C-alpha cells in the first residue's frame, strides 16, 4: 500500500508517498520525512515518546497520513 504523508516543513506544505503494508508507525514516518528534508545528515536515535518534539525542533509537523493506493 502507498500512504500519502502530508507535513509542514518550516511552514511550507509538503507531501511524501510512503510504502507500508499497514498504516506506518510515527517513527517510520518521522525518519522518512527527516531523510527527505536533510539527506546528508545521519538519522538521529530517539525513543518513540520523543519523536514529536524532535520533529518540531527540526521544523517538521506531520499534518495527515492517508491511504493513497491500496494495491501492492
């Protein structure tokens, strides 16, 4: 399945298509968006409870996650 991830990066609306068998976990979404916005930076290690504050510190806000295509 493909999921449409909508987010804001420093106030600008952006989106990302992500493949996953079920709705993606917030940590997977966070790392996918981070790698897209900061391609040359290493992925930081954070616990699940810190992901939202970590994204906010990077200027990223996840606004919506929805199914874009149910086919494999």
